[in-house]
C-alpha cells in the first residue's frame, strides 16, 4: 500500500512538473490562453501534494498566463496568493518570493495602484540584489522604470530602463531584452526621439520573431504604429494597428488596462487621415499573416 501511494505521489509530482514546464514555454511564446488550463492543472496537483514551495511557483506561472489573456484582477490575486505562501521562509525561498513581488508590482502599476506597485518593486529589487539574482534585479529595474514613466519622470525612467537593458544584454536574456527595449521605445516619443523608438522596436520585434513571442510581436506592431503615426504617416500606422488588432483577436492577447496611451496614439493617427482611406489601410493590415505583418513592420521601421 505504501509503495503504491509513493508511486502515485511520484507520478503526480512528475506530471505537475511537466505541465508547469509546458505552460511556462507557452507563456514565453505568448500563447497565454492555451497555457492557462495547463498551468491550472499543475497548480491543483501541487496543492493536492501539499508542496507549498512549488504551489507558490505554480501560482506565479498561472498569474502570468491569466494576465496575458487579459484577466489582470485574477492575475493580481494569484500573485498575492503566491507572495503570501512565500512569507516567513527565509533566504531559501528568496527567488520564490522575488518573482511574485515583481509581477504583483507591475500588475498593480497596470491597474493604477502606483504607490503600492512601486513599493513592491523596490522591495523586489532589494531582495534580488541580496540574493545576487541578476535576472531579478533587471526585471525589478524595468518595473521601476515603468513606474517612473507612469509618474512622468522620463529621465529617471530612461536611466532605470537603460540599466535594466544593459544587464539583460549581459545575461543574454532575450525575453528581458525585448521587454526593456519596448519600454525604452515607449519613452522615446516623449523626448522627441521617434527615430530611436523605431530602432528599439525593430530590435525587439526581431527578437520576438526569433522566439515566436506573439505578445511582443503584437506590442511592437502597435508601437511602430504609434511611431509612424507620430511622424505623419497615418496609412502605415493604420496597417500596423490593423495587423496588431487581428493578431490580438486570433491569439487572444489582451491589451493592458493602462491602454489610454495606445488609444491616444491610435486616435492621433486616425485624425490625420481621410476616413475611407484609413478604413481601407486598416483592413489591409488585418488581412496580413503574422509573417507578412512582421516583414512589413521591419521594412517600414528601417526607413524611420
């Protein structure tokens, strides 16, 4: 009986781990809708085994998936639960605690709770530095850069994002490089640097294409739409925004709750164009395949 029970526990643990790794890979590729049920099952298995450490990590992974699929409130709750489980365990749980700290912090920024979000990101930075966790440091710096950007302190935001990007480059962390490049690109137009924004987004898009990351491919298309619209090229912007909208619909990739900036750039580009021509260009963008949209975006970004 005890041998059979041990075998069952071992099988459940193995399955939970395999599901967790599969769901994490789906997250990295931006396939959040498919990842969520896989990670839900992994979480349930770890909970049934009473493994709090792996449960905390599973909650974090699931939070990433549901956030990407658009449920920011549930993502926040999952990160909160993961963080609660990690409390009181000392340095041995340091990385398990730092992950939900930084993701909860950025989720709160997106949901408009800037004060608590920034406080958690500062805590995650301090923890990561103490653990000599360079990835955690880079992610925390990136989050703090976003907090500064939301607060209108663009100089501080750029300094933090530059530091984050430099560390991600040193680590050859492609996801992190894409993330920091996108956030730096969002800053550039505030400083009148549309050409620099296009360069940053081009590099990010090339990395996202290489990694098959639909989340960042879509974000780069929209970012380049904002840049080209800001440079007085509304038809190019319309095609890029249209292609991104089609990708979001096909892949079920959600916009952040802090979508006001996106809406502002979109409306600015639309107002520059004849309504019928805009509609036609938007429709052209929506008919592009993912590869066609990427090729088009890389082509137009090269000439910015």
